[in-house]
C-alpha cells in the first residue's frame, strides 16, 4: 500500500496503469465510482487485505481518494485496468458494500454511482435519451444523471446513478462504460489526428478538453507536473480534453510563446446555443472568461430570426485557445451536434489590408496550402472595404484544431508582413529618395 498526500493507491505490479504498468496504454479510460464514506474502511479491509485481494484478482490499480473533500458523505475510487478488470473490481466493491449495508442496516439501498466527464455524457444519453433507455431496459435498472447545474469550472464530472441488484448494476456498468469508452476513443482519435499541427504546445497545461485524454506524455510520474485544486479528479496522467483544472507548471510551453498581444476573434455559434453558453444568471460565461483570461461578449442579433450569433473573444493567443476550445466543447456536450458529427464553426479575424494579399498568395497558392495543411476552409472575401483601421476580415470554417491552426498560421503571415514593413521604414533613404 502506498499512501500519497492526496489519496491511497493500491496497485498490482504490472497491472495496466500500475506502478510498473505500461505507460503507453494510459489513454484508456478508467472507471471512476462514488462510494459512501462509511463503506471505505470495509473496502480497504484490515491492514488493506481486502483491497489488495481485489487488485490482485482483477490485475488493477485502485486509487481511493480518502483525503479529498473532507467531511463529504461519499468518496471517489478510480480503477485503472482493462475493461474486464474494471468490471470485476466494480463487482467486488459492490458486493462488499451490499454485505456491509445488510450487516449494519445503515442504508437500505446502495446504488452504483459512476463518475463521467460531462463531455462524454451527451453521447451516453443519446438522442432523445435513447441510449440510456435501452441500457435500462436491457439491464433491468433505473438510471439517473446529475444535473448540469451541479458542474463547476473545477469539477466537470457528472454522477450516473444506477439502481438495481448487484447483478443488474454490474450489467449496466458494462454497457455504460462501453458507451463512455467509445466516446472517449473517438475524442482521442480526433485529437491525435490534429496534434501534429499543434507541435510544441503544452496542450495539457491549457486543460480545455475531456479528462483522461493524455495525448502528450506527462512530464514526471503518473501525475505529470500539473498543480491542481483540491477536488481535481485524478485520471490517467494530465488531461487535455475538457478538464478545466489544468494549470501550467513552471517553464511549461504554451501558446503564450506566440506573444501576449491582444487578439480579437469573432466566433459564430447556433442561436439556440446562446443560453447554454451564458448559463444560469450568466454563471457559465463568467466562469469561462475567468478560466480563459479573456473577454467574452455575445453580440445582439441583427434580426429576430438570425440563425447564428456572434461571440466576440478578446485576449492573447493562450486565452483564445482556451475560450474557443471550451465553446466548441460546450456545443458538443449540449448535443447541438450529433455524436458522429464534428463541431465546425465559422470564425472571423481581422488582418491589415496590406497583408490580405499575402494570405491569399500568388494565384491563391498560399490560401490553398493553408487549407490543405489545416483542413479548415479559409476565405478572404475580395472587394472588401477596409475599416477605419485599414483592416479586412478573413473567414475560417472548421473544427477546433483546424480553426486554431489556421488562425495561428494567418497571424504568422501578418507578423511577417509587419516586420517587413518596419524594416523597410527603417532602411536609410538613398540620395534620390531624399531629393524627392
């Protein structure tokens, strides 16, 4: 038994994700469950014998987060193993709790409570709740999910409560985790596909997407080098897809390296999504702005039946990355796009009219290369009248990573143009130029 400052870890050497387990498999989604605090002692057993037996039989590593949320009536347990190992460990824990409940008569019912990141839950529920209804029918259980209002910027997990006998709950666990793993694997594949475009960035430090997606290796040990708040939900290494709790460690690379200059991005979202983005009494958009370090404003509609609304995001590159990432994630979580449908949004950025030609390139060469590289659609509308600052708009349409890469590349072109203009202005004038 290893007692950490934050939790107790019980691991079988060589088990997946254990102290000596293979690091390359850490993208697998662990099973996280909530158990009543009064049953934790029985799960651990005298001198840790019970939990050691569970880890040995199931070839798993089990983290019991005893020291988190002092005084809470429930404690989280994270199980790292194969899907079969997770299910077997879950069954053994449920059986221990049922026996304890029968012996002590403290509670009449001990539901299975599974924790899942909010970004995965929409796909578990399915369109009009069909997936969840089918699991209930197939397993003979009653399943409820905690409300969105319970989420905070530091805790993005929902609680999936399953009521039924041990056998029925175990069947439901298998079906629920199957759906969650499918959603998680789709997210991992999507991120892996795009990560090469964002080389050199510490995405884990930005912490904007679903927990447990550790595309980049941790800097040191299983926990990596992230500092985290007290109620951080430890998963497999640092997260990059949705856990809003990651903060950069000292010396971490980040988008801030591109410079702290304030940027303005105009992002267009479906009008029905505005309420979800704002949140109750504006709580969500306030938390998002605070988290990202950006100013986020929603422009008034130009007409009552406007299909899209403009979100104006002002902040340096890192803030843009965080804010836009969470907006994309929110639209997916709230089912404004289907499980198999990529979230593609239109973004507008302003560039000096003198740089617009460089973005297009000779015969459209640069903009075509940009589209091939990023998978985003990049449009520089011709015959635009520059605004009072001599700027014109560039439109970018694509999924999050495509849009981000295109934004960065266009900003690079603009910087190059500005540098060249400055150099030209600083060049000493020739005698003929001076005489003019």
